[in-house]
């Protein structure tokens, strides 16, 4: 079961009583079976099982009832209140994914000072003793959770704090009991493979192996060293399928917690980049490469743009990437991918000092995540994230940074077309078209092109290239059509200023050569479609139909092929 989902069983013990939480588990079948047993044994008159799914954005759980049975609506109606008992009612509940997440948030400062994760706190006696000795940290954590819970459940804060204190005391007592009995394995002495094989049939194997793993990574001075120690354990995992599954599961939980934290990921990636903190774009690219596996590596080999943006992984990060390229540690891959999505849905710039590079990085990330879609993220989540991110590229501040102050009008249009190609979502495409329209229709563009130093032929070729780029930009025809028409009008003005077509017709050159140039203009290759192309077509047809042209055309099959192509294009239009 994913760390993002667990199941809760609520029971009603007598008519008119409130629903109370009986258990929480990550195994659906166990929750349903326990619900049936509660009815059969008379421990409850009604049961309800709900599926709790963690929202990665809000970090809150969404509840869906999947099973109800018994006297669900019996008894005197009362005011609806949610779960009057605490979410965690027994020590085992504190080891679930949502409980560890809550512990991590409540004790964030203390855990950061001790360079530990919630998983380690729940499995290391030395950390538990330090937390108890601190006094105020634990008390403040209990108060922080008890006050809102008491208000939501209609209970007194004092009563709820006492309940939580009792739960903590029982959890600590259980851990210390196992420690004093010598039941917690010492993986450095026994060996991880042997310990996993010995405990593979033990009902408490997850707890015991977890304690061994927590003790083994404790000497790590930073998060990167702890990840390296976890990977050392993974390399030493047994080959027996059952023992190996238990061993890797014990590694995956702390690994996902470390990787899922900002500090852990920063330390992992920073360990390979001693030159300083990387910007968000480079960090997300490294995270995508880390989780993307063979799909992203294959894309890097064939796409130069992706290869340029994706940093090389080295050291511990490279080792982790090799593990994630396989089928193991799916929760770690998911944790990394969710972090990438969260940042893409945010407002932080990928490349604060380089707007043009930001577009290139966004394109590389979109291609990479799409290539790995299904393995790490649903395609619809990826599309949604990049649609949201695209909005940040279309505000005035970013456009100003992208265009700068020294570009020509034509260069600005080329940059805006590049932007339009890389934004996602119909609304964002339309907004990009508006920015393009403002530049293409501006008098500055017409004046710069008509009065520029380049030859008329070069200007017309540049306009044709702009038209082709607009058609390929992903804009709908209703948006790019008027812009292409305007480019054609400017081309007509440039041709009229230079009388280019007339000069070509009168030029003392062989007929096939003149026709080749005119046909390229007519077909929108050497010039824009519109007035220039229409005029070039007309003159080309006149020259081709002249009686004296037949013999020359008969000796030039290449020119005849060009003529046929022009005629076919005209007929298709």
C-alpha cells in the first residue's frame, strides 16, 4: 500500500453512541476483515471503513467511506461530530505514514537539530531518551496537536493531552523493552542479509528491521551520508524474495522521508555540486533525472536540448539514481516526483537571472516528465502542472526580462514564438498570441524591416521563416492566421519598395533560373505568403506560358517539377 493511503475502522458500540476509531491500517483487506469480526463477536452494532488519501498539496487527508454494515442509522439522532477519539489509539498507529508525517511537522525543529527523521525517532532508543530529556519540545508538540483536535472533537484540551501522553508512554515503553531485551538487531555485527532472513517470518519484522536500519544510519553526519548508508544496506539485502522484500521495505521508509524533505534533497544534490547552491531549474532537472530512470536517460541521448539542461549525477545521487531506475523503492520515486510537481505548481522562477534559459529548462522538464509518465506520475498531473507553470511565463515582468532592451523587433518576435511553443493550455496559448500580436502589428516592426540595411531578398526570407515558425508554434489557426497575414502585408511593402519581382522578370538570366527564384517566392519558401507570393505566381505562370519558353523548359526537368509543385499547391489552396 502506498504511504499516501491508509484505512480507518470506526465502530458504534451501542444504539445512539458516537462513531469511535477502532483501528488504522494500511492494508484494506485487514480493515474489512476486522470490521466483519467486530460485528460477529458483538463488539459493535455497526461498523464503517473509510479510505484516507493524503493530498500532497494541502498535506491533509481526504476521507471516502468504502464499507458500512449494521445499525448505521440506529439510535437517537445527535449532532454530527467527527471521530471523538484520537486518530492514533495504540502504539502501532504511530508507525503509519500519516502519523509519521504529523510527527515530522510537530517536531520539525527538534528533528532538524538532531539530524533525524520521524522514522528514526520511532526506532532509536537514544533519540527517544533525548526527546524525553528535553522536556518542553515533547510537551509543546502534544499541545500543538491537542488544541485543534480538542476543538474539532468537542473534548477538553487537558483530556486529550493526557490521552496522547499515555500513547507516547506506551510507545516508548515498548521500544525500550525491546531494546533492554536485546531484541533490536545490530546490523553492523550480524549483517543485514542474515538479520533480514532471520526476521522474515517474525510478525514484528517491520519494527525490528526498522530499528536495525535506524541504528545503522545513526552515525551519518548529514543526510547524504545517511542515504549512502541506506544504499549500502540495500546492496547487502538478501536474495531470498520474502526476506529481500522485508529488507528493502525497511530501507524505503527512511529513504523516502529523507528524500521527501527539502533539507535531505538539498544535501544529496549539493554533495555533488560544491560550487554553491543550484537554482530551482537545475535542482528540478536533477530530481527528474534521479527519478526518471531509463526513459529520461534515453531522452538525454537523443535530445540535445534535454542533454544541455540535465545535470550529471555523481556520488551518492548517482548510486540512488541507479537503484531508482529499477523496480525497487517506488515510494521514493513518487516522493521525488511529487516534489517536482509541487515546485512546478509554485511561483518561484526556475532561472531567476536568465529568462531565455528558463524556457529551455521548462521544455526539458516537460519532455522528461512526459517520457517517464506512468512510471512516476499520471500524465494528467504533469499536464496540469505545466499548464499552471506556463501562466508564470506570460506576465509582464517575465516578458520584459525575456525580451530585454537590446533586441530588434524581429528578434523579439522570434523569442515570443519560442515562448508560445513551450507554454501549455489553451488559455496560455491565447495569451502568448496576444503578446505576439502586439509586436507583429506594431509600427516599429514594419519600420525596422522596411528601413533595415539587409537586402530585400533577405528580408522576405526572414518573414517567410517567421510565418513557418508561427504555424509550428502550437497556436490555433484563429490566432496565428491574422499574424501570418500581417507578415505577408509587410512583405508586400518590402517587395514594392524594391520592385523585386519586376527586376527578376527582366533580369538577363536563363529562364529556368528566373523561374526557380519566382517559384520559391510563390510557394512561401523565399518569401512570405500573401501579396509577394501572389505576384510571383502570376509572373512565373506568364513566363512559363510564353512560346519561347517551351524549349528551355523541356531541357530543364527540375524547373518543370517546381512548376508542377506550385500548380498543385495552388490547387490545394
